[in-house]
C-alpha cells in the first residue's frame, strides 16, 4: 500500500497518466460532436416566410430539424443549390389564411440534390403535420412504432467502445508504463534487494491501476450520460480492469 500511494503521489508527472485523464473528455467530445454530425445529422431546412406563418414558429421549436432563415427567394434557392441546406421552403403571404379557407395555396419546397432520402422524408412529413395543425384537421392515421428484438443503437456501441478503450489505456498501459519506468530508473532493482517481494511490487501496480482505471471509466460513463445499474457496472468494470491490469 505504501508503494501504491507513492505511485498515486508521483502519477501527475507521468505523460501516460495525463493522457489517460484527458482521453475521456477528448474522445467524448469527438464522438458526441463530430460523429453525431457525420452519422446522424438533423435535416437542414431554410425558410423564407413572406407572411409570418405559424409554420415558421412551429419549425423553430422542432429539435429534429436545423432551421435557417433566408432573406429572399433567390438566397434560399442559392443555399439549396450549394447544398448549404437539405431543403428550402417558401411560404407565401397569407399562406395560413389560404389553408383555413380551403384554397390550396402553392407550397414551394426545394430539395438539394445531395440531401439524403431520409432527410427529405422527415422534412416532408413534418411540414404535412404542421399544415394539418394550421387547418385544424387531425392526422388521417395514428402511427405506432413497435420494435422487435434488442439491437443496440450505433451511438451506444460507440459509447461502449469508449469505455473499453479507456479501461485498456488506464488499466493496461498506465501500470505497465510505471513498471517500465521503475526498471529504467533502476528503482526496481533496488527494491528487489530489500525484503519486498516481486509479487508485492506487482500488487502495488495493480492497486495503482485500479485506483486510476475505475474512476476514469466511471467519469466516461457520466460524460456520455449513460443510464446504468451502479452495482452491475461496478462488478463489470472491476473484472475488466483486473483483466487489463493482469495483461499489462
């Protein structure tokens, strides 16, 4: 325990230790910000509203759509043409009044040639629902989504990979790097001529690895907002950390 406490006291000087502490924040940022934009981007919709339609205000409250405002029809079409947005919507003056009067006004909706079919479908379905709300007409169908099986979503698989990667670095490389440093500095040879046994030296490295890997793994779980069972996760992380430390 004395040797393990010494490791903890000197650990801030180790570059591997600094890397292990910073890694959860960096990887979580990359996954949640960069990967989220790449793999699951919200549809980008530009709106040019000529008559202050309530559809524009409803769209602004939709988290599933990234809303942009175009100052003119020409600028909206240019945004769509250059793929700055997935779709462009032009709402004519008195659009809401025309819908309520059953006049069927023209809905000008433009799509970028590079937009995904999923995003086009989401924009179209959202607009149809909002138009029904303006018309005070209920939806013609009731949608009930039923999922069969227990497939893990891709974003959760990425989060699990982050936790595994953190355990490998903190549990495997940190104790192994510490042991290599002890050998290079000659302190390991000095310890072996004392009554301290090699098994006790390795045990101190294991305790040091546990004290580092478990908090970092828990911190990664909290950063990614995962809902977990504390007891089950503690047992799993403890077993995984011990395996990584043994390999290290």
